[in-house]
């Protein structure tokens, strides 16, 4: 597992990630071109008709965050809370969980970017995400006025605004949309390149077995703007 960062990183996040021994972890990290566990760049898979520089550019944003699906979005630790307290809280949460398989994942366009999303709802997944949001909120620092205004600039609905103020993020609970981000903003990308990315991702990830949800991962952003790294991964009881 990754070397321990400072007890006061810039931000932390609770992510759903494949077990680090799973082919899902290896294939997802290779797609993005970076392993968030080992802090190293990886060669990306070749995509016919998309040159390497374009591919690298179109995956830049998710590459910084590492291969993951968000359960509790990045947040600053509350005053007096350190990483060990967060680790213990996440470990306690894990003891209450049971592993389950996700529904099949499909490549979809979510607004401006491509993502892998479950083909059908998963009550187990929704419950897990809600527990992460609610049970860990006491460890999070309140949003600053600048953070609130930045979120509101995205054009939140009244319901999303209320969720942001209560839980630090607008897209939680009934607004939750589980996904693994595959690309950055594609609005300026040629349609042909987007189509090739969709085809390549669909072919690549459809070869894998169902994705088992059997752990929670703590990611840290050591300093503002730094790449997120996988710090701790805690499994559910067997």
C-alpha cells in the first residue's frame, strides 16, 4: 500500500475501487495511464484512430484522481481530525458491510464525459454510498464560502443545493450517480474520436467478470492540485 502521507493532507476521499489484486484495478489504471497505488504512470492501451497524445489529453482529469467511483467526494478533514481517525472510522464502517457484485457496467456519456455506469439500479450500492456520506460526515470540515459558490456556479437545483449544505456535495443520496470516469470533458473532441473511445472502452471492460464490491478505499490529495493517491484499502468481512 502507498506510503503514509502527512496526517493533514489537503483533502481526502472515500472511493469505491476494485480490490488492488483484481483485473479491474489493473485495466482501469491502464486506461487512465496512472496507478494511484504505486504513484506511477502507465502505458495506455492503443486505440485505433486516436493518437497517443490526444488519448492522454482526453483522460487527463480522471487520471489525476485515479481509478475510482466516488462514494464520499473529496473533503478537508475537520479541525482536530487526522488520517488515523479517518482510517478507524472507515474500518468500522467496513465491518458492517457484506460484499456484493455490481450489475454489469456499460459505457455511457454523462454530460461532457464518458463513464462506466451500472446497467440497472443496485440497492446494495445505494445503501453503501449513503452510509459513507452520512456516517463519515462528522470527520469533514465545513465547506468554505468559496467552495459553496464554486458548487453553485454549476447550476444546482434547490434539492442539490440543500444536499451540498448538509453533506458537502450535491450529488449524494437520491441524487447519487455511481460511475467510473473514463475521460475528461469531450465537448471539443471530434465525434469520431469520441466514438472510438466508446468502442475501445466497451470492448476492454466487457471482457472482465462482474465487479465485486468488497472494500472501501481512502484516497488522499497530499497538496492542493496534487495527484490523488490510494492510501488505505479496507476489505469487508469474509
